[in-house]
C-alpha cells in the first residue's frame, strides 16, 4: 500500500513537501510517480522517478518548481513543491510500477489514496 501525506492549505509562493510511504512492500525495484487531479479534471502526470533515481521525468508545467526524489531505505518517495501556484491546487496521488517510468497513468498498478493541496491565496 502507498500512503501520501504532507498536503494542506498553502499560499502562492509557499513551499511544500509531499511524501509517499509504502507499507507491506518495498519500492526498491519500482518506478514511482506523482499524478494530480484538480476538481472536474482528469488525473494528470506530474513527475516520475526510476527505481534507482537515475531517470527522472517531469511535466513541462512543473519543471523548475517541483522535484521528485526517493529514499529506498525509508521506502518513501517525495515531491518537493516550490513557488506554489493556484494551478497547483489538486489532489496528489502517488503511484508505483514494476516497469520503466512513463507519463501514462495506465502504466502504474499501485496507487495511494491521495493528499489534497489547496492554494488559499
């Protein structure tokens, strides 16, 4: 299981770090990703990281502001969000896959329940 945490109310320009902790399984050999879904919209790719952290992919809309990282020893993946914008308001989901990283949500077979990030500006 994957469990996201770290969401909350933020103001434009704030920084926030989301965490995704795995339980009952190791993420060591898995590609991991973050997706987000705003109200009334489809779930969209944010960032992905390969099992060893050597391959990383970002959506163009978040490049330079958001950083994905992982600590396999802690069985946790992180999403550092800087300079939060109103458009970042969404539910953020962590996902895992036994295969190579992809921007396609169908490529991931393990999902968390999500954590909400809301810009209250």
